[in-house]
């Protein structure tokens, strides 16, 4: 049961920001060798926090950029998407340069290079920078923002199609590309070295993002599911979620051959069962969040979620810098303290970014006034929401 009433949410939904902040904390901890990973790494099933972050990023983008399309037309949507992609790219380049500087400074002052950092950084420094800036070298921890940058550039085409009523076509084409990656042979990256486009398969992960965009578009159009979902659908989602939880935490038996099972759980290509498990858990969380909205709101996490680009960049650089020093991870206590310090740094960076944004807004023209450079009305909050 749906409602076709047009809705125009004007404020951020703290539930989404809180969940995105939670995913950022989980991803940061998962990149560190700490016992805290037992509580953050695939804690609800056979999927990770990265799936949740990409899905929510798509949902918020669908919500925000649909409004931009309706306010400013196709040209305004394209301009907004281009500006957002440029911002993401700048954050990526900044984190790349900062991570590179950390590796070079460690080698210069301490005389060693850790195997935990990208090898190309110290083997061929200039080559690593050139390839990194051109997005052809995306080592671990530096491959999320480039993927997000590509996805944002898809928004004008996707939202235009959704606005013209071609939702089935959008989901069908996106899903077909995702399915095709499940059966495609894995790419051997060794002959391509040093070219490295990251651990995420863009042809697979685009489906998760576009599903999120579609739901965000439906949300602003008033096509939200009623608070009384079908009990059989809920029961099926709960059953699959419980099985995914048991499969990961208790090694419950599965009916598939080992080779097929590995494909179904594959993370780079978003395997079928991984995707289904995430979808079921997300559906149940959505129902819970609709009935008990305050239960999904925690302002410290929402604060991180509202500054996600800065937080993603900060965690990449900080983790890469600290992973060079094994002594920080010698004992359980040192590992926990190191992880806590990293999380604290994320809040410091988010606060610094928020202060810069607030200072910029104080000197800007009031919301709703015409901006001479762009020659159109803009909403500063919307411009940074996705």
C-alpha cells in the first residue's frame, strides 16, 4: 500500500545520518587488527558495513538530487552532480597525497617502509602519484571515494529515467549488469600491475547504489511503503536474516558446493546471497526505523554521517599511517586504545570540517537569494547532503 502524495522533506533525516555514521565507525574498526572487529565485521550476517554505506549514500542521493531535478531541471541536476563528483575527487586526491606523505616521512625519518602500506608508494613514488590522481591506482583504503565519484556521475541519467516513469527499466538494466558480473570470470590483476582500480567491482556495486537512488526517489515522491508491511514478506526476510547470521557466526550448513558458495558470498562482485542477506536486514531495519524512529538516532554518529567525505578520507589516511607501526598492535590493550584514538580523530576531523562549512555559510548570501555565478537558486544544505 502506497501513498502518491508529494512530499518535500526540508530537513536531514537523522536516522540516515546516524546509520551512515555507524557504518563509517564499523569500516574504520574493520581496517584495524583489533578485537573490536568481532562486534563490527559482518556482525549481522554475511555482509559488511560497506554495503550499508553505499546503499544509504544512494538513497540520500536519490532523495536530494530528485529535488534538484524538480527545482532546477536537467541542467541543474547535471551541474549539481558534477560539482559533487568534483568535491569527492578532491577529497580522494587529498587523502591520497596525505597517505603518500605519511609513507614517505616514515621512510625518511625512521628508515623503513612497512609492508602494510601500498608498495608502489615507496617503490615508484612519482608513478604512484600519477596513477593515483588519474584513478588508475587505488590501493586498499583508497578505493571507496573513486567508486562513489563514478556513481554520482550516473545520477542525471538515472534520476531523469525515474522521473519519466521508467523505474522498472532502471532497476532491470542495473540488476542485469550486476547479475552478469556474478558469472564473469575474475580478473587477474597481476599482469596489469601497477594499474589497480580497487577491490570494488563497479559493475556489481552500482546495483546497490542505484537501488538506493530508486528508493530515495520513491521517498520524496510519496511512494513509501506503508507501516503495515506484508507479514509473509517480513517472515521471509526474518528467516533469511537469521540464516545469514547463523551462517557467519555459527557456520551453519549450506546446500551449495563450496565453489558456488564462494561466488554467492563474494564481496567484490556482491554475491547473490550476500546481496539477499543485506536486502532482508535492511528491509527489517527500515520497518523498525519507521515504527520507532528515535531508536535509530544517535547524534554523535549522525554528526559523523553528516561529514562523511571528510571522515572517509581521514580514516583512510589515519589507518594507513598507524598500520606502519606494529608496536601499536602488540597487545589487546594497545590495539583497543589505538582503535579508540582513530575513532576520536574521526570526530575531530568532522568537527573541523563542520567549522569550516559553518564559517563559509556565515559569509554566504541567505538561502533563497540568487547566486550570481551559477545564475540559479541553490540550497546550501542540499548541496552537501548526499
